[in-house]
C-alpha cells in the first residue's frame, strides 16, 4: 500500500519511479490549450484566498452541487469566502476517485507546501496555512507560472479581440511565452440567435467587412487570421457538439448567410451543417497555408441547464457529454482537405471517451509525411482520470506511434494548472513501465527517457514552433 500522494504515487514499480524522477519530473511545461485570461497574466493578478483559486471554477461547482450545497454557497452571493471553502472541503472529502481530489491536493502540496488532507474537519488548518502564502501579496499569476516551470501557455481569444494584453506582454519582455489561440466558435455557431449580431457588429466591424455573403464571412475570418498571425498565433481551437459534413453550392451558402444574418428565419439542421462544413473547410485551408495547428474537440453540449445558465451565464458548470458523433463527419472533412492538399496539422479529441478509438483509427488513414501530423488529443472530465489518461495513451500506442504524441493540455482557467502536468507525466511514465513489466518493451531506460522527453516537451515545442 502506498502512502497518500507520496513522492511515488501513481507509480507502480521501481522502473516507473526511475522514469518519472529522472526524465519527466523537471521538464518545462508547455500547455497549448488553456482558458487563462491573458489580462490576468499581463496585469499580474493577485490571488487572495483558497476559494478564489480552488472553488471558483466549473468543476468545483459541479462537485458541490452533487453534494447538495446551496447555490449561494457555490457561486458566491453574500456568502463569505471562508464559508464557501468549508462546504467545498466537505464535498471533496466524499469525492474518492474523482480527479479533482488529486488535483486539489497536488495544488496544496506543490503551491502552498500544505500537507493536510483536506476535509470539513481540516478546513480551518488548511485555510490558515495557505493564508500565510496569500498575506504578503506575492501569490500572483506570474509567480505561479514561474514556480511551475511553465515555459509557454496558450490562451483562448476571440477573432474580434485586439490582443492588447498579448501586445503588452511582448513589450514588457515577459519571459514566459504567452501565445494567442484563434477561437472562432461564435462565427461557426449559426444556430445561435445572436449569430447575426455577432457577425455584423463584432467580427464584421472589427475586420472592416460588411457581411452578407459566404465569401464575406471568409474574408472577415481571413483578415482576423492575418492579424492573429502577426501577434504570434500558431493554432486555432474549435469546440463543437459534433463534427458535421455536408457540401453545398456557393449560392446555397449565400442564401443561408444572407437570410440568417438579416433575421429572416432560423437555419434548418441541414443548413447549419452546410454552413459549418464550408467554414471548417475554409479555415483548414488557411491554417495549412500558415502552418498552424487546427484543434478540434467535440462531443460537448453547452449550458444544458437553461435555468442555471440564465442566472449564472455560460461556464457555470452546466456542460455535458454528447454521444451523437459517428466519425463519418470527421473522416469526410479530413478526406476533403487531403484531396485539396490543404490538410493542416490537427489535434482531434472528444469529450466522450468512447470516441477516442474512433478518432485514432480515422487519423491513421490520413497521416502525411510529416511525422505526427495528425494527433489524438487529450480531452477533459472523465478523460483526465487515471483510467481516461491510460486509455488515451493506449489508443495512441495501438493506433499510431506514441513517440510522436504531443503530450497533455489542461483546459485550465487559472494559473494553478501546472500540477496537472505532473499528474499526466506520472501516469505516462507508469504506462510505459508497465509495457516493460509485461515484456512488451525492453528495459531500455535511455530509449524510454528520450521518448518521455519528446512526448512531454520536445514534440510540443516542435509541433507549435515554440
């Protein structure tokens, strides 16, 4: 029996321990998918208490709701931070097996040097120990990134964003690379009742394009891609319920865009698919031209608790997993881009773990002469448990070449994300060691060490031109 989260937790053999401590533990962190507000980095936001850094996020909210905590104690209201933390601690103590349990204790240990096991009974002690760290005002976003040996972090930015905070960081010469990510989900979401206003007054006005046709949609997106590229962007992210594919003539697309943007009728499902196919096709080509990485993740339904979302807004912890994808849409999109010799580097993942093997098999059909051109990406929720991470590693190894993988990203909302990379690296090293234990790979520590360095650092650096 291992001691709780000791220096070798998640490592089940001496060989796994050697791999992690010798090769993975001290590697710099490159996280290519986060939602950390870039303004927080530019202004070096100061954190003030544990509730701010541990409780105010969608995952913690879901955990507390599952324990029957009143909403005013979850999302704030008039409840003091210390009281809200108490209810979180009580919920966490019941969450055996939930990855949040491990992540929270990793943060307490690595960031605060706090070795208490958090529960309702120890919440006072934990709060007291960690408050000492907050007291002098040095618990800031930048100090946390430096403490975590973070070399690069990517942020999610909308096409209409002027990226002024990224510009400010460059002018300051901030040593951690903070790179924008082109995030055009709102432009793709033609089913949203606000799509027309967004295209006219946000995207259109920012790009200087009066949008009424499909070609003007392309023109506006192309101008913003050019601007993002000038600011160092090298990847784009797209979150979709599912990947669809339905070709259409240009006159059909013009009719769809013109009618919807002028509020003359909502699009049908067929029209949504035609429009989204055309946009993804265009974006894929533009990314390929620039050498950008196209990140696609799907299988997610947003804000499904409409009552909760109406009161708290998007990102309140009301998203869930979809099971609607069959792989054909993804395969058809890749086939089209491949035929047109415009297949960008791509990382594809699904929130639904059952899709991972489907994605891996499809990507294997379209690989290019560029090693690791198409990647089975990590995803979140159930996919970030030990079971989910091991499954994803197994699918990558079974359906491709594990040594070309680009490691892990967190989808994090705050600067305390970096202990999750430790979590992944421990599981990755243990998975490799298990191959040795089973006689499926020789006990060549140097070869496996090189592979670990590649997957956890070098491949990411090369893939994104960091």
